[in-house]
């Protein structure tokens, strides 16, 4: 099983939504990938009132997703998280690239950046719909890569 790691600042809203949605769809579709998530600066969380944003929970429910890890508190990203992931996605390039440069400089070129702003910039329904679309596109790429990999293995025999 391969791992995709979703990163945001606090691991409370965007990355958690991405993790739950990805895992739901991967299980449903038989894609052998597992999503995890963590935050690049969880110490900046001030106003959260629990483990997962109510906006993320509501959007997951609207999509028929039961959050398997919805009760887990936000987690700080570590080098182990990055090293064990097969693919890493930071949810906002403008927000997260500086944090990666500061805290994990050796990983700067190994991260895929999306451009999904936090709740203070973009309304939740817009941001979460964008994550939804990005998840679909990512999963399509992973399926294509899997098919190409399967063909490569078959051709080598």
C-alpha cells in the first residue's frame, strides 16, 4: 500500500478533509493508496474547538463520507511522515512553501503544491469543492501511473 500525505498549516480543516475524502474514494474504487495528513505549523491553531473542522465534517457528510479518523486531534508533520510517504501534497503553495523551506528544506522539490487557500481567504464550500476536484485529478493520475507500472512489469517478462 502506498501513502499520500496531505499537508496544511494546522491539520484541522483542508488536509483532514483531503485525507478522509481520498481514503473513502480509494477504498471505494480499489486504489491501493492510503492518505494521511499532518500540519506544518499546528502551534498556530488558536480557534479550533476539536479534532476536525465542522466545515470539513459537513462537507464529508454531504458527500456520503463517514470520517474514519474524525476524532483524531491535529498532528504536527515530522520527517518520518515525509520519509514514509510515496507522494506529498501541500494544500496551498503560497502558504506552505515558506513553511516547508523553513522546517523541511531538503523536501522542497519533492512536494506537489496545490493552491487552496484557508478559510480566512476562501469560503469553505469553495475551498472544499476545489480539494474534491484536485482529489479526483490526483486519483486519475495515480490510476494511470499504476496501469503504466503494470504494463512495464508485464513487458519485462
